């Protein structure tokens, strides 16, 4: 495969996102991760993109997927969960692959605890979408499509 295939987007979900629909629905809503993935695949088809999704509670597994993305994807859409605020390893992996990154979050990080206001990923991301619940992912995929199709 060509380096950075423009028609493919890797979506990464970080720790505890497998608990969506059960975990703190007052913050994260009742939509499950399977629902989000299904919506992403559907929207990807509409946008002419191949979407692959991956969730892990393990930082190293996310780093491995990011590193492997260099040869397979045109962009990365990531909700690193709590690793957003703590992981230099994920930041370094994203920097190493030189792919456009769109950062998404279900909740608005800036209306929550102060420690959530800092994102290591923001340094490498083209942009950040947060606070729109599951729609944050769909908005993020549309943003990635725009980057891949128009360079913007």
C-alpha cells in the first residue's frame, strides 16, 4: 500500500471508551462504542472513506496502532480518553507518523476538571472537536475527509 492512503482513516478510542453507555451517562451519554463505530462506518461510506476503528485500554496498543498507520492511512481520528492528558508516548507516536490528526472528545474538556484542560495531542492535531457527544466523532470524520480531499 502507498504511504498515507488518502481514502482510509484510522479511528482510535482510548481507555474506558469501551464502557460508553454504562459509564457516567450524564457526561458521556447513552450511546455505546459499537453505535459510534457503526455511525462512523456509515458516514465513511457516504464520504467515500474506508474507516477502521480500534479501542484499547492499553497505551502501548494505541502506540502500536499509530505507528502501523503510517503506511496504511491518510489520517487519524483519535479520542485518547484519559491518555489525552497524560501520554507523551501517544504524542510522540503521532508526531512520528506525520499524518493529519483530528482530536475528538465526547464531553467539553474545558468545562470539566482543570487537569482535563491540557491535551498533549492538541500539539500535533490539525484541530480538536469536543462537547458534542457521539456527534463529535462524526464531525471529526467530516473534518478528516475535508483535510484529505481539500487539504483543509
